C-alpha cells in the first residue's frame, strides 16, 4: 500500500515516487505519470494504475528490475514506447515484456519468436543475438527506432500491413538478414535503417527499392550495392527514380563500361509504353552521356522518343540540347567506327584484359611500343586505335619458357585460319590497311 506522502503530484501529474516500493496503488487524482517518475525504483514489485491515468510518459518505469506486475484499469491509457525498460521480471513465460498493447522488451532464448496477436507497438528486441526469425501479428502498426538493433542472428522478418514506416536504426547490425517482406506497399524505408545494407538482401532490392526514400535509395542501393545489381534492375531504378539527389549519385556510380549496356536496356524497356517521367529519364541519360554513348545508340533512343506520345517533353529536351543534337548529326561513318570500338571492348571484357595488358604483352613479346606500329583504318575511313593492332598481333601467340630456360613466343592457336574474336575485328577494317600493317 502507499501513503499520499509517497508521491509528488502537480496538477494531476505524478512527477516522483518516494515510497518504500512493494505493491503500489496510485491515487485516483493522478492523470499522468511523468518522465522518470519511478526511475530505477528497484524496490517496486507491482503497481496498479487507475483509469484516471490517461498518459504514461517516457522512462516512467525505467530500471524497475523487480517489477513483476502492472495492472492497468483502463485500456485507453496512452503509454510511451519508452516507459518500461530494464524490467526483466515483467517478462512472461516466452520472455516478452508486454504492458497494454506494447511489447517493450524480450528476454527469451531466441530462435523463432512469435509475437502474440493484439500487440500494436514493437519497442525493442535489440541486442538479442540468438533470434533468427520473428513473426509479427497483423495487429502491429508501429515498429520503433532501434527495435531490432544488434540482432545479429536475425535472418527473416515480415512487416505487417499496418506498419507505415521503418525508422532509424531499426535493423542496424542485422548483418545476416536474408528475408525482409513488407506487406504494405506504402510502407517507407527511411535513411539509417541499416548500418550496412545486408548482403543477403541484395537479391531483394527489386522488391525493397520502391519502399525507400530517395535518401535511403542513395545510401543503400546506388552508393553501396549498385555494381552488384543486374543492368536490367539498374535501368529500371534509373528510369523510375529521378531527383537532383539521385542524379548526382547515379553519375558517380554508373561506370563507363556500363553506359552502353544501360542504353541498350533502356531501348529494350522502351518496347513497352513508359511513364512521362521515365521518358524524361531517357532524355536525362542522353544529355549526360552524349559524349560517351555511341552515336548509333543515341540515334535509336532519339527515334524512339519521337514515336511515343508520352515522350513529347523528353523529345523537346533533346531538341533543346545543342550538344546532343550535334552528336546525333555526325556522319554515319562514326557509327561504324563506334561499332568496331564496341566489338573490341566486348572482346577485352570476355578475356578479362585491359588495353594496358595488351601493350605490356606486345612489348614483352616483340619489344614493340605503340609508336612503332603502323596505322589501321576502319571501313568508315577513320583511323583505328593502335591497341586494336596490338591485339591482332598477339592474339594467337603466347610466351613459353622451355626446360632449357630459353623463352620464346609460340602459337597458342591450333585451328586453321584466325580466331573468332580476331575475325570480328578484321570484319570492321579496310583489307588494304590490314595487309599493309601486317606486312
């Protein structure tokens, strides 16, 4: 029991408890339990909260480690998600600390945890490294920040339809998370939800990115996992999500070798009608990469924009861009040269070689440098980069060290004629130029 002198009550708010603890019943004049009212009251064993109490503030019962029972006489009492913490003896047989409709803490053994129906708010499972899976009921409408912070063993969780936002630090330290299912298509993933985006969720980016704010998309996908995504998914995200913040991130993350493949994927996705904003994104791509994408690709994108009704604004953006228009108007022969360049880049990619590798190989085999080589001419009439001839000179040969210690350049190709890769390049060259260069 309690004496009135045990409480400091000001205008209905219980500001501090001074009593001996044990079993406490609050007087009916209390309408609010204030911040820290029972803070670190280790002697408190049970408390009865009258129907007059309409609000329990943050940290009201923080550190009441021997508190075993809370009796709420009204189901309308509003309880802060931070009102009860470090109250181990309030845990039920499953290790759940529940007061009203809020799950405050978990002291169970881990594994697969099932939260009972009726719980509306999840305060904290934080720091439990043994939890592997959490089943949340449909009644849950709020998940507090830090709710699963440090649950390093957590691999799977489903977010019910009633939850509209995942807040800061919700999954910080959940490095093993592989399955994050979100039932509400309007649920938002905020920035700082993760410390590092879990590698196990990379395959789920397709389903998760629509939930992310621009800041979260930039933080977790564009800056951290972009190069691990397929060209198809990169292009889809680029076409759907455009803002000043994201554009800066895209330009930093899209590697030069992916510019052309992304353009080809844009063309593929344009086979079906897109939104106005997606067509505007196509124009943005063209304006950004007009100097790096092939003129043939740019021309195809331009023609597609001209055909689509929803692309009127995008088409006008290109028409108003002198740089892109100048690139589009270059002679057709440039497209042919670009074709050779693409073939050569594709071959190098297949063989995992760089131009520098080829230069070093030629110098090592023959003691030749770029300045020593004649010039090749493409069928377009344009000069070809010297690295193409370097490749043709060394493509069928390798360097071998014999038992005697002697080194020599020998053939590594035992088929008649030339290899398929070399044939692809030769098909783009003027025959007279090639013969003159080799002879």
